[in-house]
């Protein structure tokens, strides 16, 4: 079954990007989900909504890449939040933290990023 990956980029107070990940004992991970009968975009949005409990109405697709992770071809969706109130952001952050997700700077994600071959191009199915 094809897997779909996704993350949300959040710009911190210094203007630096941070990415949504979860951490196991020693590794960071993107949200991965198996593609259903839905399109890849609908599949990852459903995962954000149903698995993580966040409001997806303010998510804006920023980047779509076809990547290779562990010899598997995966669609990677990167989203940004549109305009959120402080309360909406706080509510979403609470939902994410309940599921073990946090926003981390790219320098912390070197090991995760080293596993991803970004040479692929997007494909739409």
C-alpha cells in the first residue's frame, strides 16, 4: 500500500521555519499514513484531521514533492497555516501535543532529512 507523508511548517517569532514532527526514542518522524481510496491530498488532510484532531480549514498547501524514504516512493505534502487567531493556534498546538507532535527547527531534523531523497518530482494521481 502506498504511503503519504505530511508536515506543517510554522514560522517562529524570529522568522525561522519549524516543521511538525513526532519523536521516538532517538529519531524524528513525519506524519505517515497509508493511502486510502481518497486522493493523496485528501488522505493526508484526513490524517491531520482524524488522527491528530487539528482544524484543517486553515491549512494551505505550500509544497508537494515526490520523495524516496527507505526505497519507497512517497508523496510529501508540506502545509502552512493561513491566518489563525492566537486561540486557534493554541487549540491546534494542544491537539498536536496530545498526540506527541511538536514543531522543530530543521537543524534538529538532520537525521530525518538525511533519510529522504528529494530528487523526485511531484506526481498527481
